[in-house]
């Protein structure tokens, strides 16, 4: 078995598939540079990402897969789980080597793995859409920072661009150190450094960055939340099932 070492990008993964066929390798272990541990017993081939090669593989998959399964493939990749790279590689091979409709064979472990991981990432995306709470900054930008289990920021663009089309906003992923900025026209990827003060409090920006009315809005929201809550119907077990504790840090109504 030969180890294919790639840069961890989608383009790199697809380029790896291209080289597998070009080099006629019998079997490979696909590993990202981030997770690579040298192994003296296996040969290592370093894959250099190439857009053209990646595009050819992607287009080849599109000829056999519908939009839903192409999205499954992309979502599974966004999970960033080390084992999923091998699953995606083997899934791509399985689809390329078989007739159309192979993706419906859930008896194939790679089909099942991609489907299951895609659904986990989609669930995380859905929860981010529900639990993100913006704060208005002093320069009239609505800001939120998050630390999702998976890299779901690319999947949030359409939802927030449609829902907050008339507001400038930033959603920043502290874990992956990049964010999205909507300027009323388009969404761009951004990156900047946080001070320890900002990153230590996931629920709020420091007061000096906030609009003077932001604290009042937060108090009003907490009062509304308390007034609509019915203590006699409180069911924490059910509540935690729908709103796991790890998401409470995003919710202003859970603070204080």
C-alpha cells in the first residue's frame, strides 16, 4: 500500500483521485499533511493540488451523481474528520468504476459513511442557523462568533444572506480562524486576530466594540424569554435534546 499525502483541501483530495488512476496504484492510504505520521514501511507520494485535475474528477462525478449526492460529498468533506478523507476517496473510486445508480447501494460501506457524515454536518449547519445570536457593533455591523464541530461556515452563506439581506454582518469561526463578511452586496471570506479578551467570551464582544443600545436589546430579549417560559411545563431532558448544552454559549438568553 502506498501513502498519498495531500494538503487537506477538496482540490487536493480530487487531485489524489486523478493520480490514483494515472499512476495505476493498486491501493492507497490517503492522509492529510496535518494528520501524517511517517511510516518507514510504506512509500509516500506527495500530491500537489492542481485545479485542472481536480476539476476533471469533479466533473466525472457530476456525470454520475445528482446534485444531492454532490452536496453529500461536499458536506462530508467539511466534517474535517481524518477518516472521512479515505472514505471520500474510496467513494469516488466506487462511483467512477461502476454504472450510474451505485450511490444508492447503502450496502457499500463508503456510500453509507458519506451519507451518515453528510447528515451530521447538515445537522450542525441547521443548529448554527437556529442558535447564532448577532450583536450590533458600534460601526453598525451585526457580529457573531462560533466554534462549530464541523466547518459549516460555507453552508451558512445562503441562509444568512437571504435572511439579513439589508444588514452588514460578520460570522466568525474562532476554531478555524476565518469568517464571512456580508457588505450588502456580496459575501467575502475574512480573517483577523482576536485578543484573548474577545476569544475568552464566546457569547459577547467587549463592551467597547458594541453599539450603546446593544446591552438594552440583550436585556429585553432575556426578559421576553423569561416571560414566555412556563415553569410548570419545564422539561429539561427534552430541552437539552433539542438544544444541547454545548450550544448554550451562543444564546444570550442562557447568560446571566
